[in-house]
């Protein structure tokens, strides 16, 4: 196996024996084979379109979901991945059957390879993974594109679940997948990576519209982090439709609902706040789940990443459920909803009724809900505070949390920033500092949480609005610094989106991505002045000087 798609990759080079995340070799191989088949689907679908057989929407819908299932900490289940590969091969066959035989024969191997033999899957996978591209820089550009595409696909799938789809996104997903089967020039490959940033902005805007039209605009909310005395269900991941259906089905059952990790921002939506039995958020970010799921006592529903391996010492294996693109061996999966229907959470609810209430691990509240609409409602106050000098600088510390000790940097930065700075955040990075008492500036909290990682879009909208209000030409003239923590592929999509918006001087950590080769990094540094994080104190001093 060779996988270097996340920040925790072994030695910051690549996982080769098994994943630091717990992914086994066979699982990694099946994911590689699935990606290979998705490239084949894209090649066939685009060829079909050229020949008057347009199956691009169906092909892109499938590829979007399948890309999502390969992101870090989403699917550890080999049986499920074998099924995904079989479905991908069947999808290719459907398209190929509609094309003339001599057309298909001339296409890339990813389009013409057909098998349903599981042993052949493993053998083939070993020849089509990341290292199949020998040139380090070509590999780097292809993988930067595929990894960013996985993030885009995740956001596009969330929007699609809520009925919002865009041809522009689907067309790019196919174009990008197919591009990696061709010998393109460096300029063409860099162009596609930058276009991924543009499509990432479009996708996040589409998801924002999907979320807010379905559930309202997030609003300032104090979220309880303590527990009640009734049994509860803990829901994690990012899928708001799952959240809605679970809340509806638990109404009046005597079972409470708590969010975990990236589901925390669900508490900020008006449509969910109306449920009294949405009790608040339990615990911290994804990597703490082995301890926090244990003490929660009740069932857990994983709607998307991040699920992490269940340890032998854990007892929650019997009360955790997956759904959607998530898979874990031996864990029961809640089936997809049928057209027009809802998922059935009755088994989870029945189990919850037999469980003890969650064990209290902390008490108090945290404040969030500062997505673009809410911040723009406070715009006059914010602008006045900037003009009067009460707010000197905004620091965007969005992104991810993770296990590595070096992430303490982000807590240190939050603590060391002068009291006249505001931290804008989104994603699970916030758990590094959202329970510190950082105070407020004239009633504006010093940590403004916009929501999930996809809500980083809100931070871009806020920055663009401030640029407009202050009559600036360039977003980089604003008193804003970007200090981003990354972990998995959605964060890469967000990073590419920021580059598309011409944000310069981003600090990135805890390490720079292993999939960026020295030559590709040189391009990113020259074009965008990307830099690694350093010492927290030095970085704070530099950011306060606008560097
Ligand atoms: S997802 Fe990350 S930790 Fe897991 S195998 Fe890939 S690089 Fe390694
Ligand atoms: S913030 Fe990062 S680690 Fe957390 S779910 Fe989003 S992309 Fe993944």
C-alpha cells in the first residue's frame, strides 16, 4: 500500500505497511482500485458524451459518492469497498455497452479493465495506486488534484442529499478524474489544480445554500456541553439531513440527542434548535472518540467521517452505527433512505432506551453560530470596532484537529494573540481553543465559530464583505492572517478555495502535505507565499505585523 492523503501519514512521507489511521493494506488497495475505476468511469462518460451518449450526470453522481467513501476515516470495511468496486465496474460496463466496441478498445486501461474477481482486485490494485505515476512532480500534481477532488465530492454529496446539484461541479469531477489518465503539461496540471479551487468555492456555496434553505441561517447560540439525566444518542459527522431525521424520530421518545465533533454546528440552526431534546454537544473532536464514546453510554451514529478504529478495550462496538458512505467491519449500518422517504433510526432509538444516561465529562456552554449571515448582521458593530482600533486583526484559524501533540501550537496561538484580535474559525480545529475563556471585544466574542469545515465558505464571504466595506482592491490588504490546521482531504479542498480567492501568506500546519513535492511547493510558495507554521510566539508576532 501507499497512502499519503492525510496530515498524519507515516513520517510525513506515506503509509506503506498499514495506515496511522488504522487502515489496513487490503482496504487501502481497494480504495486505490476504486479510484482507478472512477477514472475509467470518467473517461468512458466523457467519451460517451462526445459520441452522443450522455451519461455524465449518472456517472458523476456515482463518482461523487465513491470519492467521498475513500476519504480518511470514512470507510474501513473491505466488504463495502468490494461492493463499491463492483458497482463501479458495472457502471463502466453500462456506459461501454452503449459505445461502439472499437471506441472502448482505444481508451485508457482504467476504462477497459473489467473484473468481478476479488483476488484480481488486490492484484490489480497493486499496479494502479499512487506510485504507479513514477515522476514525483506529475504524481504530486495528480494527487493534489484527486485529494482536493475528494473534499469537493464530500461537499457536493452533502448538497445533493438536500437536492442541490450543479452540472459545473459534476463536469469538473469527471474532467479532473479523466485528466489523471493523460500525459498533460505541468501548466495544464497546475491549471486543473487551481480550477479545483474555483470549483471548491462553487461547491461550498452550493452546500451553504442547501443547508440554509433547508434549515435556516445559523444564529448565535450557547451550546450546552454538560449532560441531562435521560439516555441519549450521539450523532457525529456532517450530514444535516440525518440530523433532522434523527431529531424528528426521537421526538417524544424520552431519548435525548447530543452532537459530537463536526456535528456541533447543527446546534446553531433554527430548524434544529426548536427540538428541546437536542441537549447540546458531548466531548471534543474526532480523535477523542475512543474515550468519549465509551463514557457516553448510549448509541452513536456516524453519518460521515471521522470514525476511528474501535479498540479492544472499548465496549461501544455494540452500540455504534454507521450510515451513508461510512463503513466499519462488524458495525451495523443504517440503510439509505428510499426516494422521498427517511432513514429508519428506530433500532438506534430502541437501543438508546435500554442505555444509561451519558456520563458527565464537562459542564458549561460554548458559543457558536457565526456563519456569514449572522456576522454580516453584526457588520456595523464589527466595522466600527475595526475603525476605532478596538479590533486590530482577524486571525482565521479554521481547519482540522488531529492527534499530533504539535497541534498544541493552535492553542498556544489562541492564548498568545493580543486581546484586540478576533479568531475566525470553522471545522474541528476550534476544539483546540473553543473552551478557553478568551473574552470578547465590546460584546463580540473573540472566537467566532462559523460551523463545519465546509462553512469556511462563510469566512471567505465575511472577508470579501469586509474588503467591500473598507473599499479595498485586494483581500490581502485586510487586517486578516490565515493560520490553518489541516488533516484530511476536505481541508485540502478548502485550502484550494482560499488560493482561488487569491489569499496569500497562509500558514499551514502542523506539517506541509506529503503529497506536495518540493517542485510543486516552490510553485505554491512563489504564487501564494504559503508557509509552514513555526513557533507560536514568533508566528503571533509576525501575524500582528501583517506578515
Ligand atoms: S489516510 Fe492518512 S493515516 Fe490513513 S493510510 Fe492514508 S495517509 Fe496514512
Ligand atoms: S475539519 Fe478537518 S478533520 Fe474535521 S471533519 Fe473537516 S476536514 Fe475533517
